[in-house]
C-alpha cells in the first residue's frame, strides 16, 4: 500500500484531473490511497462564503453560486455526457452548503468555517472518483470523516489516534485504489466536521500511512521536489535529493512550506519514506525524506517569512528582564494568538519576531505598554538560513537594513527591513 497526495494546484482544472489519472497510470500502482485537496483556490472561495454569511449576507447566494460555477466548468470539460451522475452529485453537495446555513444556529466562526470549507474537498474527490471510474480506473470513494476522528478544536483539530487507527484499519481496503479527502475530519462526539489546519492534506496522507503501515507517501506538486529556496524569491535554486527526517522537521519548523510541519512526525515514527515529486514529470526521482544523510547535496537552505513584526521590550525602570517578566510576555503572546518565530533577550531587553496573523497587534502593544517600554517594526522580513556561509549572508544583506541577527551552529536568522 502506498499513499499519493495531490494538492489544489495539481487539480486546479480539468487538465489537472486528467493529469492525476496519467500519474496513476504512469506509476503502475494498484494499491493506493489517493488523498486530494480542494481544487485550485476553492478553499479561498469557500472562506469568502463564510465571510459573507457573517458579514455580508446579501452576497451569500452569489458566493455559493460561484462555488458551483467553478466546479460545473470543470465537470463540463471532463464529461461529455451531461446526464452523467456527477452533475447531480455536485449540485447536491453545493445545495448542502445552503441547507447548512438555513439550519445553522451557531455563531462560532471556527465551527461554521469547518462545516463549509470542507465542501471543497468533498466536491473535488467526488469529481475525481467519478472521472477515474469513467476512464476504467476502478476505485472506492471514502468519506475521510468516517475515519479520522478529532477533538472539537475547530480549524486546527487534534487527532484521536486510537480511534482513527481503528477506523482506518477496518474501513480501508489494502487492495485497490481508494479516493479520499485531505484536510478534513470529524469530531468524535457528535460527528461535526473539523479541519486539521491549512495545508493539512499532507498531514492526512501521513495519518493514513501511519495507520496502514504504508510503504511510502508521495506528495505530487508543481515543483520537481524540495528545493533549497523558494524560486519565487530566489533566482538560483537547487533540488535536494535527500533530506533526513530531522532536517526536514527543522526546515518545516522555520517555515519551509513544501512539507507541512505535522506531516513528518508520524512518518518518522515508523520510518516511512516521504517523496516529493513533480506531477508534470512523474518518472523523475524528486526528493526523498527519510533515514540516512541529513542533506544531499549539502547546500544552504533559505526560508523567508514576510510581513512579520519585530517587537522590542525593556522594563520601565531599566531593571533586568528576568523569567517572571518574560513569562508575562509569553502569556500575552499566547492570549493574542501571535505566532513566535524568533526570540532574543539580554539582561535589560527582550525582542520577539511574530506573525500578526489574526490582526491583534494594536491590542497586544497596548497591553505590553502597561508594563514595558515598547518599540516595534512592522512589515519586516525574517530570513532563516540553514548551513549558511559568510559570503551568502553578506550577499543576502545587500541593500537591506538588518534589525536583528541570531546565529547558532547550523542556523542563521536575520530580521531585515527591505
């Protein structure tokens, strides 16, 4: 048994769906669990639906109609027979979104988000399963919510591993091809839909691999594998042939987006290799994450995070920044949902680089000013460089203002204003 995962970019249109079929045929795999994300940017569109429900109800019907129109175009391109059951199946799924809003009584944004956004995956897998059947590839459609069970922490649910292991062991056949959804699950009390966090489809693939003792997981992407830098921001990039689990976890921790941070740990526990390959060139070797050498080739890896905030604190009376002060800071950072990406402290100051994802900066700064002298810089960039050399760091800093630098044996982090 192997696990294949296809992201939204790989199934963004009818050609992407046809290419998914080609990948399965080219690899000659017969026993597969195929995990699929929502098509293209559909998750973003469904987020607009949720936002309309809460903020702009007059736009709700048109936003839902856009969900149907997008998928209708894809199935029209894939199925010449307009009476094919897939047309009614997709219409029914979209109508279920409206039905949910008509009966929903919850004002919890996170709960509503999970119930609605999950339709992206349910629709994409329905289309793909039907298309493969139409073209002679037998497969079983599996609603992943019957397998992966979680707590009720909507939008970032924690997996109940014992229950999930039992469900997957009993509901997933070791023979043949199973088509299922990434990213979504259900809570184990009332079976309401939950999600595993953005980009959680990779994690779904790892969960199935762990529970099925799979031979491998392959993530099919629009890149040749894991590169040492994001080609959108760096002119010269290099394919990494092999990455150890530990090195991959380090890269994910610092923000590398090719592999989801939660994906690697269950694979490492059972030493299941993870391959990242191009869905355009399925015969190419791509990148393997597994046991063995830390990094091949051993080159510098560059990770950047834009739109960060650098906050610097000192005590109002210039006393030392001790454990109790710092503990108070971290309580506030947690309270206002600030993702901490770097910390640095001295005897009288404490600096932290954070991601203001939930737009809570103003209220956080106001609270911090009650206790500390506060300065801050918005819209800064955090560069993390693994296995760097001095010349590369010098090159990186050309024409930029460095606000903070932190260096360890393997990692250099720079907060820069560009």
